[in-house]
């Protein structure tokens, strides 16, 4: 019998406390308790730690972090207990104790107009975010992955991990699910969109950027250009599918010259801006060919405004796609993709550092400060 559960609580920006919470003995019907195996540190977690707590800024569903919280929404664990009536995975199959699973980081209400329509679940106006919007001040407390156990409320999308997929790759599932941005681009008509044989530039090779490099390569891009100021990051991008790399910031004029040289002055079909810095937005637009598509995936919190001339967008027929996160509907396909390719493509190398839960501060400092750090993972 487990007496209590160790968790890393973020009680205020920059302030962790190791706390113990009661083990949930009684689960509500349909709830699932998982014993945590691994939980990644996301860019959102870093923003929250620094005090940048306004999420979905500028929308009618903007929210602020309800401290204290247990962070961690990139999770892999083992089903330990299930509430009365049982629970099913997202594809409708029954869940069982002992299943290795990846839970989605969000729980939608299922009743608002967006839940009832054909929208990604993060459009929900009553969305709950594990590790972000659920405070650990309220029972059963364990609403984030930086703990020994994670409590999943009824209706949370849960996905079974293929048997042959290593946990240190499965922990990247949420991150890879964000690359549904490229799937969206693939459905767009010309002059925008993405087709096999197109050229793609990824600006900002952090964790979000590097998985877009891998996905673009797997989707048949003829050229994948990785741009980042840190050498180890672009080297990893080359291992995961980049054909060309440049050590420079997205705002560096050298990036534009590099891309123009590689494309004969034309520009690329798609730019993925994953820097999380507003200074790269305008320069990323300049990398596009006329009619090209910019995918913005790096600005989940309020990073400020940028000066953009709308006439440039109109005159060049550019398309800008904002992607606010992963889509639960792509998780099963993402897990299948990782399972099919992990032996040939070293996805696991994106996990550069692992720490026990007790070293959460060291883990966060590594994620924030090391130019060699890619995905930092806590392993409770």
C-alpha cells in the first residue's frame, strides 16, 4: 500500500518544493491513475517557471497559472488503478491495470461548440490542462507528471503505447503530435501548403523545432533546412533528417542569404518558426517563396508584438498558420510513426538529459541554460 506520493510542486515562479500528497485510494468513475515513468520539460513549463504565466494571450479563453501546481504534461506511465465502470483509450479499447500509456495533456469539456464541432480539442472553452491549469492545492492534487503518480480525470484522452516503443521515445509523443501543423499544411491548396518534394526551413531547433525537422523529412521534403544559433542542436537536426544546417539566429541576415543561396533565390515553400522569440517572426516570413506558408508554433505565451506590414502578406500571397498545440486525434498515428521508424531514426537522441524527481531544480536549470540541452526528462 502506498502511503503518500512525492511530487515537485511549483509554488510560485522560480520556486519548487518537494511535497507529499495522499495516495488516491478512491477514484471517481472513469478516472485513471498512472504510475509515472517519464515526463518531459516543455517550453511552456520553462515560461511558467520564469513567471510568464499568461497562456492563450489575446484570446477570450486566456488564463493564468493557478499556483501551486505540479507541472509536467509530456507523460508516459503505467495504469495503476481505474475508477468504477472502467475506462477506455481514445480509440475505444478498454484500459487495463498494467497498460503503458501516454495521456494527452488536455481534457476538453465535450459540450461547447468547439468540442461538438470538428476542431482540435485545445479549442475547448473550458479546457483543463494537466501541469498548467489544475492546481495541486485541491484534492486529489496529482494533476501533473512531475510526481510519482498522475491522476487523470474521466474523459481524458489516453493512448496505449506500442509494445516495441521505448519509453525514452514514447515520452516525445506529445511533442511529435504538435507536428500535425505539417499535416494541416499538406491539406492546403496551392499556392500555399506542403507537398512531397517541397522545401522546408525550420527556424529554432529546440525540441519543437527538431521534431518538425524529423516530420518534414518523413513526409518527403526534398530539402529540410535547420537554423539555430547552437551547434549541437543543428548537429542533432542533421541526424534526424535535416539536409542543410546553419548556425545562426532566425533574425540573422545570414539566414536569409543562406536560404536564398540554397533555393536559387526562390525561398522555401514552408517555414516553421519554433524559436519562441518575436524577433524571428518577420525574418521567417522573408525566407518564404511567394505564396509560401509560415507555421508559427513557438509562441504559446505572450511574447509581445512584432511590426508586420499586411501589404507584404497580401502582395506575396503568404499564408500564416498558428498552431496552439498538439491534436488528440493524431496521437495514435504519431505513436505508430514513432514505432515504425525509431530503429532507423535516432529519435531517442532528442532526450539529452534525464533527472530523478528529487533533482527537479537541476533539471529545470539545465533545460533553461544549457545550449546542449534538447529534451530534458524527469523520471520519477
